C-alpha cells in the first residue's frame, strides 16, 4: 500500500498557549475539532512548529519504525530546542530523547528521523511534542494500517531512493535514517570537508512520468497528459543542513547544495563551526520525486553525520 500523500499535520493536538490545533485524548486517529483556529498562521516570526507524522514502515529485518518530520511555520525564525520538556518523545522507552532534531529550520522538513518500536508496541500510541514561541504542538505516533509507508521503494514505478556513502568503499545508506552514518572531528573556525558519494538508479517502469504526479502543475486534472507535462526529471541533488547544534548559528556551509561530479558521484561541502561541542548534520539526497518524495515518502534519502568540534588552539575553551 502506498503511503499517505499528505502531511499528517492535521493530527497535531493541543495548545496550552493559544489552542492552535485540535484536542487530544480520543481513541483512534480522528480528533474532535477545536473551536479555536485549527492552525497557526505562517509568518516571519512568532508562529509554531508542528511535528508531522509521516507514517510507519517495516525495516528490512522485519522490525517496525515510525517516520517523523516537522513543519516550522516561521519563514525567518529557526529554533534550537534541546531534547527535554519542550522537545520530547513520550510513550516509547528511552524518551524524551529518541534522536529527534533539536535545530528546526523554516518550512516543511520531511522524514527527518525514525524511531524503532518495541515488539510489543501493538496498538499503543506514542507522542512527539514541540514547544516553540510559547505554542505547544503534539502529534500521535501509531501503527494504524492506513499510515503505512514505503520509504525503500515505489511500488508504482519501481523507483528506489538515492544511495549515499561517506567513503569511497564505505557503507551505503538509503531511505529513512536510523543511525549515525559517519563521524567527523573539526576545530572551531577551520573548515571541515564533508564528502559524500551519491548515486541513483531512477524509476524502472512507467517512464516518463507526467510532471507533478499528485503535486505541482498538471496534478489531479484527469485525462491523458499533454506532451508539455512530460518534462525531464530533475537531476540527483544533495542538500546539507543542521540537525543538532551545540550553539545557535554555529554552522556555516560554503555551499549547502554542492555540485555532484558526474564521473564518480562525489560532492564535497565545507562546514565551518563557530563554537565547540557536539553537532549532528543532515544530508538529504533527492531524485526525480523531489523533496519528501512528493508526499509519498519515497524516494529520497536522509542521512545523519556527527561532528565533534574542538576549541581553536590557544583559546582555552
């Protein structure tokens, strides 16, 4: 079954300071509408950050994981919210820190992390709560059948996510993240080279695909596609961003979207850190399906790398 093609932000619940979304506590996925506005407005600053439940899936070993992202409704405000009371996962052993992001970028961020569920999870429910700008939003994580997704392959065209690796002969990573892909060390103020090798096979059948499969121009009009709708798919692309930061504004990339060498698929970005500490960075590989797989949760790859940043020589920090 294909995953749901829309963000599950509609399941966000409760707001102690403003009642921005819907009330929690009902059995099942459906929620009772709040008499207050259902969503916070999108603005430059002062709005909310909403967790977004993408769905759940079977890992290749048969275990079950839930896939989660978020929507920051602020176009010019980023947040650093440590795992804890204002950024917590409840209902799964090991919380409140289950590997969720602590640095929140503007806009919709798809499938940023996954959480392994215990074998006895069954029909239980867990939650992820984010408090930003005094607004509290919570999403329910569950394993209801209509929320199953397929991040490792598209059943319709046999597409698979890009394959990333951080050494020429290193381990490969594809689809949703579940571990630290690579570890680096750096020094404050000294650029760190972050190489990644990226390849992508692309769809196997039903090619070419009409532009905007369920999204963008030409989506949902019905009838045969016109020649103008059959556009060459965008090339494989990489995007680097901050996932967890030791200090606000502590990372600068020379080119967050580095060029990919057509010969060997290598792309290198230089990251410079302004403060010592532990960081996590995310690199997202996108193929023709675009960011978030156009809402289908396939076919993209998110990978996390950790960076231990040491003080510059002579600073004593």
